[in-house]
């Protein structure tokens, strides 16, 4: 496809669509909303809650783990940016996998990313309901039901409302972290609060050194670190509904380094300087623990509100992305045709409704069987989310090779250091998967992956056999 064809709304292959028209979607997401979606995508419960377990395992060296992983995330996002500027379409991951790797990989990527967000939505809305019990003694299932219905309704009104919700959810998270950093800076410089006498940057190496659990302990936190970054790629799904994707998306992607530097590396440096790392325990938010150590009890209530908004933000993003991924699959003949329907407002009604219904089933399952079986399903979110990253990197490598040969137009937003940076990111993801295999708590997700792959493989063969003339199953 040439640049002129994209500009004129022409495309080669089985799906002739205007890549810049969003395939029927309305471009209701402005620069302000895209920027906050990009920022909020990198801040979630993985930081607010998961960091407690990671600190216990690695100590201050977790800062280094987040910094290195953040560099890898930047490589992934720049690879995605290069693809988006080549062809900004909704459902980008599966569409690129379909174009550069073949229809089977597009099928697997679309359905896997859909499952990732359904599972994530289930866990996050349940977590949000749990957080509500901090203030009121109300049934968990009732809160989960109310949150799911509200977010479902918001996603069916307009994409602009979705953008507004994400804007304010992200604003709460950003404000909370910046507030924590400023308070910690005050403790370190002025010395107020109960932690004023012991707060010092030397806490980063005084209590057992920078690597108190050894390098092995740091490596074992990589899966937790990468889980915290899941959903940062959501900005790619918004491509079909961005008002000015060729301007807005590169700006959003280029904010990744400072976002990670401030919200992860910066926040951890401040917290671990004020409070010794050995104080933090798994299952307890380091933000809450830090406030308690400083004698600021109100901080616990504030952080509880923040993690509530983080969970609702993730569920909101899940409902948004699942409907788009299902429609992209359906348009390409790899999903039920009913998922192609849009409302007058340009919203994928059937796909969003189907996904929301499954999230409600998940809430019921969690209510009935809140034990290990549900937790095993949740652990699959990490590996399924990383599959999208792998596809982004592989597709960018294939695209760059074709562009360098003159077979495709060069992207206006080239990934720096590619393809070497993309190969480095792939190797890092491979290391994370190895660490997951070693860790008995995360190993179950690797057991689930082959089963899901088998289900998708059989489904693909059945669909292809039933529709032998469908061009969606022919390699481009």
C-alpha cells in the first residue's frame, strides 16, 4: 500500500477500507484525551499494589528493574508508533499481524488480546468492589455489578465519554503519585512527619545493599514489573478514533520515557528513601505503607480511592478495546458477523455487550469460587498481554525490512535503533517468560497458554474449512 492509496482511502487485499477513516468509527478522541490515556495506561494496580511484593523480593534494586523494563517498553511503543504512522487503524495489533505474518497470526492476536482484556476486566471490577468495602459494608457482588453496568453504559454513549472517563481516572492516578513524590521530597529535605529523622537517600543501599536479595531476586521481579506496564499499548487501539492520529499518537508515545522515569523510577526512589525497603510487605500497597510510616493516616484512605480509580480505569479500557478487537476480527471473517455492527454513534454495540456479559459472568464466578481456580485464570493476563507486544515487535521488524527494500512506504515515525532495538526487546520478553517458568506462582500462566493456543488453532482450522473461499484466510 502506498502513501497515496492511504490518503485516497484505497487499500489492497481482502479488506478495502480507508485506513484513516477508522472503518466507520467516529474520531472523537482529542489530543488531551489521548495523552491521558497514554499516561494512565502505564499506571495501574501493578504499581499501586503489586510493587509491594516486588520490593519484598528485590529491595531497592527494583528501581533498576523498572528502569530497564521501561526502556524495553519505550522500544515496543516506538515500534508500534512506526506501524501506526504507516497505517493507523483500529484493532491495530491483529491487523498488523494479519498483514505481515498471515491470517492465522491475526486471528490469534485479535482473540488473545480480547481475552486479555476480558480477564483483566473481570479482575479489576472485582478488585474495585473489594476496595469499596473499605468505606461501606456492602456485598462485593453488588458493587461489581453496579460498576460494570455504569462502565458498560458509558462505553455505549460515545467514544468521547470513554475518553473523558479515562482522562479523569488518569488525572487522579497522576495527581496521587505526584503528591506522594512531593510529600516524600518534603520529608527528605525538611524532615517533617514521623519518618523525618530516619529518611535519607542512603536507605537505598544501607539495609543490605542495593541488591539485598541478590541479582536473582531482582530478575524474579521482572514478571511483576512487566505486568505493571500492561495496557500501555492501548493507545494503539485508539488509532481509528483519534482526531489527528499522525500528530497526536507520536506525541503520546514520546512521553513514555518521562512517564516511566517519574511515575515508576522517581516514585520508588522517593518512597524507598523515606522508608527502608524491609518495611514493605507483599499484598500491601507501598503507598499506603509509606503514609502509615510517616504518620499520615489519611493517606490510606486516599490511596484506597486511587487504587479504586485505577481498577475502574482498567475495566473501562477493557470494555473499550474488546469491542474494537471483536469487530476487527469479524470484518476479516474471523469472528461472528454480528460483531461488525455499529451504533449511530459509531460504537461496536454487539462486541462490547458480549464482552461486558462475560465480565459479569466472571464476577459471579469470583463470588462463588474465590479460590485458586479463579487466580489461575487471572495469571493468564500477563502472558496474553505480552503476546501483543511480541506481535508488535515482530511486525515492525517485517515492516522495516519491506520498507527498506522499497516494497512499502517508509513510516514518518521511525523507531530509533530498529531493528536492533526490537530484537533486544524480544530477547528481554523471552527472559521474562523464562523467569515466569521458574517462579511457581506464575508458572500456571504458561500452562494455560498452550491450551488457549490449541483452542485457537482448532477454531481457526474449523472456520477455514467452513469458508474455503473466504479471502480472510488467504495469506496477503
